[in-house]
C-alpha cells in the first residue's frame, strides 16, 4: 500500500513542476511512513533526522501523520499531510500547480515499473485487532466503485502492464453496493489481455471459499494466498480480537490444498504477544509444522500507541521474543525448502524485476506466479518481461533456474 501511495505522491509532485532527485541531493523529502511496527517507525525517525542535518525541507505523510503524539515530538518536520489530501501538497508548499482531482483514488499513479502495478480497491480497516494501529491511522474501510477499479485495470493492461496486485488491508471485506470481493475478482479475471494478478491481504475471518474456487478456475489469478495467522493459540487469537479460531483457519488451508495443491501460502506471525505462555507458543509452532508455509513474516510484538494491546503489560522479555522468532524461522525455512524442492524440474513464469550485466550476459531476479524469488542467467537484458524459467535448484528463500 505504501508503494502505491508513493506512486500517487510522485504524480502530484511531478505535475507541480518538481523533479525527482537522489535523496542526499534533494531540496524536499516526502516521507511516506508506516507505523505498523516500532522498527518501521524508528527507521523513519532516523531518516527524518538525517534529512534535517542536510537542511532539507521535510514532509511527513502516511501513518505517522495520524499519530497525534508524534507531531509535537518532531518540530523538525516542516509539514504533516494526510495521504488522502496529497493532491493539495504543492499548494501547502506555496507552489502553484494544475488542479488535480482531490479524490485520492483518482490520482493516476506514476508507475515505478511499466510491467507491474498496485491497484488499491479500498482503504482503511474496521477490524481493530488489538495489536494493530492501522484502523487508528487509516480510518474506516472505504471501498472503491467496481467500475472505477476495472477501468483503471483496463488502462494498465492496454499500456502493457503484465502484473497487477489488488490492495486492501482486508480485501475479503471489499463491498460496494451489491458487489462483493469475489464478484470483483471474477470480473477482473475475465478481462482480455496478457496479464496476471495477485491480491493482498486476506483476513481469515472473511475469506470465502468461492475465492479459492476462482483462483483454481482462472489462470490469470496467481496460485498464491497471503493468509495471516498471527498466532496458533485460540486463547491468544481471542485476545488479539482476530474473530476466527485455529480450526476455522485450518479448514481454509485444507480447502486451498484440496482445490490448488501447488498453491503457495504465506503468513504473518507475532511472537511474544502479552501473556503468550509456552503452551500458546507451541500451538503456533504446531500450526507452522502442519500448514507448511512457503514463507512467514515473523514479528516480535511491539506495543502500538492507542491500541488495546498497548494497555496490557508487555511481559515477554526481548530475549524470549528473539528465541521464539528463531524457532519459528527455522521451522518455516525447513518447510519452505521442502515446498520449493517440488518445483525443481518444473517451469514457472518469472516477471523479471532486476537484470544486471554480469560478464558477457545478464543476471536476472524476479517473482514467479507463486510469488517466489527466482534467479537465472540470460544473454540479454530481460527486465520487465515475463520469462518461462525451468527450476534447477531450490533454497528456502528462493529458486535458481534457466530460461
């Protein structure tokens, strides 16, 4: 979502006559911030301070703009602006600019790649998971009209875009009048053109089995599901206000494996949530062993201001969080390697994101339809092309092959 936001920020600034510049040489830096985890917030603060040392004008948007305690603590920031008001940024900087539609969704993004695009279908979140700051800083769910989304995607396809990712904090809860997320997904999957599609993120409480059937039916829908579990313990899930239990989650996984055996499944996990005891943690260990994830984004709990979890004593030591993260990482590395080995000898389609000259040829990196990173050599620059690659070697976090 932040990448998508930044592409819209670029459109606004370029329309106002600004030019992009290397970070250290810029007159103005717009920080599009994330505060989902303390680490992301700390990184932004460090970069803001470095910009101040360079005497650059500093604008902050994104999550940190809506953390009220953050604003008075950072007088070095010249301007805070909500991402949905980004069309007004040049005016606030005293720069006369052509009038842009002030509807955030109507700002055409300046794509960082001609081959792939992020299309937000909604903003905000209504779930209020106890640890999550997103509903507090992004507001309530707001779904875009389906025809508006489809017209944007048609334009991308006509422009040669090969990969489209639908974005939402919880895409499964998309709803506009009589159109649900499965309805929207099928309408897009039926569009003519040479493209493929991902969608993120899916909340387990709202994932309808019809979505799995659509992915199994339409080749344009990539066989990849990002399905955050957060914890394998029903007790912790209830404390997190996740509104599903372990059994429901495993039913979804079973249905994905039944309809699409080769599908890649990734997840998010929080270790060290307040009150997480050894039994709770071992429930998370067991679900990782049972599901056999292709990848997991594992985070140590950090309290986010204003959330329900921030009011609970953070009683798990940093050392315990680190150890639990290590244990889960080792399990996921093992299962990811097992699943990746199943692709050896098979051909997958890789969208090349990076192509570097190496000797007389090129070294290419990109993602395949399972959202796995693939590296391969070629005799020409293949950036922004989808290339069939036969997999020859598997590691836990990536694949090697030949075109």
